[in-house]
C-alpha cells in the first residue's frame, strides 16, 4: 500500500497553485473560479501529492459538469485540528437516488460533462481511496438543478501509521 509522504506546506498558496492549473479549462467555458483562502497563512502537514490528486479531481469535476457562464466557489476553512476545502458548483446537481453511487468504481451517473470532456467514472472513487490514506473524509450536498457542494475534511497534521 502507498504510505503517505508527510511534508509541511502552506495551505492558501498550495490550493491557489492547483486552481491555477484549471484557469484555462474554466476560461474555455467562461466559468469564474472564486477562491476564498483563509484570512491568514496556515501550515499543514500532509502528503502534498495525494492531496493534489484529490483536489485536481474535484476541481476538474466542478468545471466539467458546469455549464458555460457559471461560477465555481472554492473555500478554505479551519476548525479545531482540521481544515476543509469546499468546492461548490452551479452544475446540474446530483439526483438523490444516485448519491450512494457517487464514490463507486466506474459509475457513470446520468449527468454528463457539458463540453464533451471525458469521464471515466473513476474520479470520485479515487478521491475516496486517497482521502482514506490522508485520514480525511468528504461530504456531498446537492440539489438537482442547483449544483453540488463537495467538502473535503482533513487533519491539519497527518500522522503516519
């Protein structure tokens, strides 16, 4: 199994860098990425590689499943010994009867990417697997027709087993 490689990084800058990788694909659909960092710098200890893969997947999905001219909101928060990254989109939302399928392998839901982007049905499954290694969790709230909110919760300091 993959053993996390733990290093210290500054959360605001780290997330901002990842968002930077999506400016072009968001721009192609005229989607504005609204980033709300923490009010002050915060150093966390985690596996930056695994966390990057988690956020890449979620940011990519938010853009992929949003229609043209929409907004995506990325918000950082901290509470106790945890931090969270919330990704809220104005996409089609997820039907309640499909919620339990979200994190299963190769599951393609009824929602389709809006600009012929590819979708393997593996993204959220991988997110869930990686979050287990990072001792994190993910919450999903969604209203059909109004978009979805994915909230990743992680410890400020990842302790290796």
